[in-house]
């Protein structure tokens, strides 16, 4: 379905995104450790709570995205990358270039999102 060059490009894109997420997480963790260094007034405490909540939300999002990336890498290894998990049809290469961890065609993803909003 894909050439070896395309597969290498998808693998590099997925691994690059994984590295980017992990570095951002390390940076946030480092900043959090520095922010927790000392006591502060009530405003500092309130800002800290908000920052902790934001960090937790980002961490949750990052973890979900890392799982999607690992899943896509496993599909590359298994030879099933680029096939919709819904219909089994090929996912458009343009979609995979934009979202290399995509599990289904764009139309299928849109239908699923609409159904979840109902």
C-alpha cells in the first residue's frame, strides 16, 4: 500500500511527535518542581492550583496522544497502518500526513464525533 520511503516518513513523523510530547512533559514537570519550591500568599496558592489543574489536563491529553502514537507505530510494524479500523478501507494519505495516528477515514471520524455530541 505504501512505499518503504512513505513508511519511513510516517514512522519518523510519529516518533518525532512522541519525542516532542515527552520533552514538553519533562519541561512542564521541571517548571512545576520550581514553582513548588516555596510557600506563597493566597494568590500564589490559587495560581498554583490553577496551574496544577492545567498541567493535569495537559498530562491527560499527552498520555492519550502518546497511546495513539504507540498504536500507530504498532500498526506500522504489523503492516496494517493506513487502514481504517472502522471500515478497513485505506485512509487518505493526506489525512495520514496531517494526523499520522489516524485510526479511520476523515468522514468516519466526523460521523463518530457527531454521534458523540448527540
